[in-house]
C-alpha cells in the first residue's frame, strides 16, 4: 500500500445522507476479478445518462451534466464530502477501489457505515468523520462561494480549507500509523503467529468440535 | 462484577490478542466465500506466495451471479462465467471445499451455512458479504467483511477488529395472523433508522423472538445490517440445539453433547448491561411495505405515502423527496393502491422453506393478477428447492402462474439475467431497496413473503388477510 502523504485537492460535495455502495459502484461492475479499473464507473447511474456495462468504453457515453463529478473543477477533485451514513449497504470493497481509482483519497462525512469505513483503511483511503455542523458549513461554503480546496495533514490530524479554517479529526493511532507508513495488515498479523497458534491449541482443547482438522 | 452480554462472551472467547492502542486480533472460526468478493483475495494470496491457514475453516459457494434457469448449458454472460469459473479454479487450486453451480447443496451462502450445520453457535463467522449477519440467529458472531479482509482471514484465520457496543432490541408480544419476522425487522429499521445500529452489535430478544422459528430469526438477523449493525445475534435455546442436531457439518457423537453444553452458555447474563436498548411491542404490527429507496422508508399497508414536508429534518426532507421522485410516488397515496409489475420471492432474507410455505399458502388456488409481468419464486438453496418440491409447493406456485427457479441471489441484486427494467415496480422479499438495486431504474418495495404473494395475486399491495 502507498504511504498516505500530505496533499491539497478540490472538495467534491454530494449533499446526501445514506449514500450506499450500490450507488458508488453499481453491481454490474462487480463481475470484474481485478482491483482496478473501476474509476470510470464511480457513481455510474448518477454520472451517465445511459446504463453502464462492464468493460465498455465510457468516453463516448452521454453525461449527466448536472452531476458534480462531471463539472469542473470537481472532476479533478480528491476529497469527497457527504452527510450521514456514507457507504452503507453492501460490503463490496469495489466501492473504495472505485473512489481510489477516480482519485479520491479522503472522504469527509458526518458518519460512515462500519464495513465501508474498514475497507477504506485497507486501501489507503482516509475516511474522516466531522460534526454535522462542520459538514453543513462546508456544503454552504461550496454552495455560496463555489468550489474550494482543502489540505489534509494526517500526521497532525488536521484538514485546512483554503480560507484557513482548520478542522481537527480523530483517528485510531494504529490505523494512522498504518496509513502513514503504507503497512500491509496481513504482514502485521503474521508477526503474531505464535499467539495465533497458542490460541488454536488452547481452543481446540476447550471446543474440539470446532477444530476437527487440528485433532491428533 | 456486572454480567456479560452474549456479544461480550463471543468476543472474549475469540480474543487472540487484546488491543494495544489499535484493534484487537480476533480468531475467525469459519469463512464463507462466494464468487464476487473473493477473486481479488485469492489473487492477493497468490501474489504474496501465501496459502490459506486452515482449509477446513472455509466453505465456498457460487450464488450471486449464477443463472436461475436451466444450468445444464452453463452461464451465458461471459463476465459472470469468468467469475464463477475463477471461484471454481481458486478453490481447486487452494484445496477449499466448494459447492459448485451443479451441486445439489448449492444456494445462497447465508442459506447454505445454517442448513449444512456449517454455521454453529459460538463461532465467529465472516463472509465478504454484508448479510453475513444472518448467521447470528444461531448464536454465532457473524459479520460481513471486505475483500482485503477476506484475504486476511484466509492467510491468518484472524481479523483485526474493534469491539462494538451492545444494543438490545426487545420485541414483545404475539404477532397477528399473516405477520412475519420480516414485518418486525422492517418496523425496527423504520424506528431506529438505517444508521441507528452503527457501531453496535444488536441482540434481538423478547417473547416474539423466543417464539420465532429459526428461519424467522435468520430473517431478523439478516437485516441487522440494514439497521447499521454489522452483526445481529440471538441467544441459544432449545430450538437452536434442535435445529443443529444431525446436520451434515454439525458436531456428532460425543462432540455434539460437549458442544451443546458450551452452547447453552451463549445467552446474555440477566444482569448484563446494554449501551442502548429499544423495546417494541409487535402485537398490533401490520404488514410493512417500504415506499422509498432506503429500508427505513417504511410504512404499514394501511398507511399513505408520507409527505416530505412532514419530515423531521432538512436532510430527511430532501431524502424523502428524492426517493419519491425515483419511486414515482405521490405523498398521500394509499400504499394498498400501489400496483406492481413484478414480484420476487427469494433472497437470503426470505428464501428458506418456511418463507416458501408462507407464500404458497396465499398462492394456493389463486392466480397471479393479469397486470403482473413476472412473478418469480427463487428458493434459497438446492435443498430448500427439493424440500419445497417434496411438499408440492412448486405445483402450487406454477399453477398460480409463478415461475419456479433454480437457487441463487437472482433478482435480489440482479447480477444475473433476473432483473427489473427501468421504471418497473417490484414487490420483493429481499433486503435492499436502493436505487437500481434490482436493475437500472427499477423500483423496489420490500415486503414479507406473504405480502409479496398477496401483491402477486391482487396486482397491488393489500392486506393479505382480506384476500
Ligand atoms: S440474496 Fe441478496 S442480499 Fe443475500 S447474499 Fe445474495 S445478493 Fe446478498
């Protein structure tokens, strides 16, 4: 995984609650066996006027001109702004892969669904929960004064908007460390192999029916 | 010391390493795999030259995009075919047990697990699918994970996780005739909202849960995720034990007795403290129908479509307006007057034998209304299908004008050929009514199997008891 470094980018506002992973990446694109190539189909049903098919070239498709991802300068944005319960629904990690492919590295919302929240960290995407009042303010900022950019400094746990407002956010220390260093979770867990083996040995005695394969 | 909740007990039993600042490491007893969320996980293993830690802890089944019509000719859609074949190949290469598309035990992963006894009380169970919550009905801690975590569990048999808070939802009272656990869970989601359970594990309790069958309990836990909770659980009781006895993967002989002793402990202590609790009396519950594009947008069949002007806040007002726009519905419309184009009975929510029996009790001796373009019955597994056929339910459905299909996810998420066309309206027993879920531009109303069958024969939603 790539290290999460400090960067500046445009904020893409989608002023909705409950943006589900079916909306982020519709199911027909889940047939892929790869982890990349989903960016053109991010928010497919909202972004295009026609129905998207997996593997098809998106360059000639009719665009929904009103949708924020199709407008300048948002289409080059790297922050996504939404309201409550972002990423609810299906566990599909494809939703995060699509966001990342499109170039979104930070999602700011009032709250997140748990599985989506987890999936973000596995892919170097940072989910930031801010109080609803701040979220409202950011939407209003975009609405009234037009597109704006933010800077993210994960080390300092601070988001700074271009007009100098600073938003501090909370993040689990360990997750922060993994993002900053670009660490691989599986490698980290495998360092605890002795603990895992000890657990299995103990548990196989307590609950042998769970470990028919580990019985002598 | 205060008592422990069922969730606390399950969590403690699986702790490999306590959290040291970050997440804890917990042990995973079972992983269920399917074709959509596993290919990238297997590819990751291969790239890192890793192998699954415990083959016997895994079971794979193709369900999401298998055809539900005659399968002898294979899959038409080349992309779906590649995905299903990739699962077959990965399982063969790594040595994981798979029920492939032609296996009589094949079906929706969340129907197959309990049916085979692969799901057992006291286990931690994961699957790259959010409706893994279903398995919690047997007193297991079961939750959906993403593909990176699928790979993580394959490689380590563990997961980094953080303990959730405890919520109890107490459902008291006796359900009226024609009501189902689907109505209860829709009512719960209507009350607490789709993010009401975020950050919690929900334990369902109360007399209505104690009196519910194992199948009905699975329907409740299935939709815990629609209330925002990754896991829903129900305490073990005699029904749980009876359900597990003699299933192919259940413990047998001395192990069964030993297991039952341990399973009996899987209840919340009387003095356990929950971080949140909701108590709902279901005595007067009426059939529930969703009217919007989120499962929390739900009302009873006697109600009218609400007016966004009456929404509790600005965010909801916009959400309701957008939903009504998408659903092509006007505020004030009687729910019972809404006509549907298609009917879908199946999915991991309501594709079990009891669901098919309930739907058949309505279909028996009646005909699908002329305005219905298609009424599908898709059993949750090959064994459910066979059981239904042994009981003659297939004849009842076919005689009434329903189509009787092969098992799979089907029109729940429309990854195969079963789907809504733009603008079509469907009464569905599945669990999600998101925009486009059942097909681009399709409109989904979530209901119980009884209501779905009633809508099929009446052509519109109606009180099933008045048919
Ligand atoms: S039936 Fe629907 S909800 Fe259940 S596993 Fe299949 S796609 Fe998911």
